[in-house]
């Protein structure tokens, strides 16, 4: 009889527990997005507490979308450390997908706040890591730590592809997430590749040779870069607020109306945080532009989402508040954060 998801998840937890006898601090690494024709490749590294077992911390490929979102929220709340690395399609074309995947994993690892005793990695050996590593074939079905990383990588990338779908609705990225489905190949033939497509991948390269895109919007990398910048900004904002002693309740909480970037608890208040980021010549200009990007419509939407979150989680509305975190990025890569409480 085929084991249930619950049984398989518990077996993966027990596998990690056995390893912790020799390696107390385990970190799981997995990636999402090596095979698609468009969008970034995302790697995640997750350190779980040794006493945390969850029925949904299992191979992301066998979980439903709803189960992945629930598991993602749980991991982001309970993990000792979670980091992601995101490498865009330009870099994938430049380095090749394998090297870009290694780079994404190293970006994630380099952001860790804890030093693991052992990295468990799904199906690959990553060069230049700072601790011993072990490659596990079908690791996301074997190890709870890798399973958690697979969930974080998959959900993070799915959210990025949904953002890209808003920029390029003609390709259907929200449906196929950039994979080479019949719909995607049909739209590629109709419209030609966009900036998010991987030009070195054969189905894209063939259509690029036949039909060069003429729409200026398709030859700009700004849309994919904007989505990736947004994900990085949320990570910086989350880390900044956690350093203030805030407890993360959810990241990228979604409902039919939209998404809340971050939800925290602090001093008996539930705080919904909207993260806005801009890049400019100076940090002051970047922060000013980030602040100006919050429209009245956006403010109203965040307030409505906060009300929905309160109702669906049985939270007293008087405990709710909405903050903004502005992330300014200078042209030389410097970051600065400005936190504005109760602004929405």
C-alpha cells in the first residue's frame, strides 16, 4: 500500500532526527525552476527546529497548491532560518541553468543567520559551501528539511511568476509558471519571447530566430527585475522587523482580493506590513519614490485585506494595524529601510 502524505512526512521527519544525532543543525536545500522556459530559478535553504513535525512538510510536487501555501506559512513562522536565492533569466542565459542554480543556492546560504553542521541537498552537489553537504536522490521525499526547502522555493517562484503574469498577461505565466506547456508554446509562437524568457533554451531560441519581438516592453528586463527586487525587499523588511522582536505570522498571505506582504505580532497587536521598494541614484531619492508609490487605492486595498485576515482568523479588529516599510536601493547596490507605523 502506498503511504499517505502524513506517513511519508513523518518518515522524512524521522530521517532528519536520525541524522541530528551526529549533525544537530541540519539545513535543507532545494530549487524550483530549472526546467521552465521563462522566469527565474529559485533556491531555498531551511533550518527547522528539531522538535517540529508537520504533516505537510513533504515533497512540494505531491502537495496541492493550497497545501503548499499552508505549509509555506508554517515554515516561515516556525523555521529557525529561511533564506532564498533568486537568479533571473538573463543570468541563466549567461551562466547556463546548472551554474545559475548553484549561484542561487549560494546566495541563499550566504544570507543564513545560523551556521549548519550539514547541508542536505536534493539531487546535486553545490560547490563552495561553508559546511559539509550530502546529496540525496529524491531528497524532497526523504528529508523533512529538504521538503521544507522545496516548498519555500516552489511557492516563492510561483508568486514571482504570478507577478510576471500581470506584466505579460498574453503568455499565461500564472497558469503554467513558465513551463513548456502546449498553451505556453502556442503563445510563444504568437507573440515571440519576452524579457522573462530564457533565450538559450531551445523552444525559445527557435522562436526568437523566426520572429524577433518588436514591442519595446518585451525587450526590457525591468519587469522581471522588479518582481525579483520585490521578493528581496520583503526578505530585508522581514529580517529588519524580526530584529525588533516582532513575531512573523505569515508572509505573502493571499485571499481572493489580493495579498498581504507580511503579517507580524508585537505587543498584542497584529500588524499587516506593506513593503514598497524603489531604486534610484541616491538612497534618499529611492525612499521618497517608494513612499510616493503607495496610492490611495493601494491603501484602501491593504486595509480591506487586513479586515479579511482578521475575520478569517478570529482576530479582534481593534488589535489590527497596517504599517509600511520602505526599502530604498541606490544604484551602487546599497539598501536602506524606513518603517512607518500606522500609516495605512
